[in-house]
C-alpha cells in the first residue's frame, strides 16, 4: 500500500508539470521506480495499481411459467389432467470482483490475487479495450477484465499514449529507463 500511495502523490504533483514535459521526461516520471514484484531479466514494470479481477456470473432469481393446463376431478383425491406449461428461469448477470494487484511490464500483464489471478505474455494479447472503470484484455480464447479506479484507468491510458508517441518518434521507451 505504501508504494502505491507514494506513486499517486508523485503523480498528482507532476500533473501540473506534465503539460510542459517532453514525452521522454513524462514517461520516466510515469514508470514506477520500485514495483515490489519479481521481474525477469531485462524486464521493466511500466504500471501498477490496486484493482479487482472481474468474472461474469449469472444466478437464477426466479421462474416464469406460461401455458395452459386442465384437470378433471374423478373422485375425492383423484384427478386427471394434462398441461402444456413452459417454465423459464429468470437469470441475472453480475460481476464477481476479486481484489488484486495489477502490474504491466514490457513483456507481461500480471494480476496477483489470493483467488485467481493471471500472468499473460504481452504477445498473447490480441486486443485491449479501455472503459471508464476497467481495462479489458482479449486473448484468442479468453477475456480478462481488470476493474480500477477511473484515475488509474486514466494513468494507464496516458502511459500507453506516451509510449505510442515515443515509438512514433523512433524512440524505444525501454532504453530510457536504463
């Protein structure tokens, strides 16, 4: 928790400066200095945040029935009938959120949690979508949703835009951090 609060405080101070910073300087200030995660050789942590892993769940809230039925009473306690009743369950979809710590390195996307979590190689991600409160990562077979505060999603978006700007100018962002 201490590392995250320090990073957020530094970011808030630097927001006023970020207007006049070059993309190189901006990138260097955005990258966490000590992420608190074991990295592979030649790997750099670009982003970290407290987050939640989202898993879509459904549960049955009730049942609806429709159709007709008829019964004929033959004697006390005995009846015969036929029916054509269709019963459909009413289902509700919700997000089950598991707290995690989310890291993005130049080679991996990592969510560390007591329940679940993931460690995805960056080259396995085929698409990424940013929402107001989440980042959605798509692989060929699975979708991973990481819920964050809107401030953290904004930081994440700003980081990617800065990296893209550097790359358009022929600068390797990783070399800036050495």
